[in-house]
C-alpha cells in the first residue's frame, strides 16, 4: 500500500505525532517495473536538515542499493529493485538517529561539522557538540552491516562536507545572534 501524499510523521521515530514538534513527510514511493522511486526524497531531506545526496549515499551504503536521481524529476530518487516504503522509511530513521538527532538532548536541530578529522553534530537546542551518533559514532549495538554503513556514510560526509551543501535548510546558516556584549544592566539612574 502506498502512503497518501502529504502524510506527516515525527522526525524522531517513536514520538507521538499529535504532540511532537518536528515532523517530516512519510516516504512516498511508486513502482515501475524493477524500479522503486522515492517521490519525495527532497522534501524529507529538507525537513531533517540534510541533503538528498546524504540520504542517497546512506541508502546505497546501508542497503547496498543502486540509486540515481530521476532524469525527468530531480526531486525523485530511483532505486533498483522492488522495495517497500516501510523498509525505506526504517532506513531513513536509522540515518536520522545517527546523523541528525542530538545524542545529548534528542533534538533534531543539529548541523554537521568536522573537528580533528571527526564528524560532529552541533545542537541548536542544547548548544552541545558531540560526535555524530554519540561517543560510538552511532555504531554501538548495530549489526555489522549497519556499522559498515555508518562508517561509509561518515567517510563520504567528511570527504564532501566542504564541497557540497549537505545541510539543506535554515540550520546551515549562521544567522546573526543577538550580541549580548551590548546589553546593559539597567541601573537606578536609568528609571
């Protein structure tokens, strides 16, 4: 069964969709012969704050899939083989857990950066910086295949973080933050 276009689900798996603030579109697919097309990969990428290229590389690394951008529609991702939306959605949730969710506070408002040749997440909610996926880099407790995928994706991101726009929304901007140095504490003569 193909999900209805426009359905929104929590970015963090397991959260209540009625109360959780951060939402994304549910994976929407169509099948044509031996090709599965994710018709909303760009929208999902935008909502989680990463690029469609990051998601594409993740699906290739985790599932060993051959993928390509649809030549007729750059917003669609074609995957060789017949795949169900639920398995693709689960794979995207794995990506989110390792490369989007802050390991400290569980919030998805993160940006990626490199420090000492390691991939890190900077959280805009709690302000902490931590290795992507936590101290273990997101590999602890995962299958060998998932551990390999995390390593491949991390290597790919480290190689491309400065040459591609891997973060896809406003979290990538360094918007001006109020300069607190200019703040004056009101004294008795100011009233």
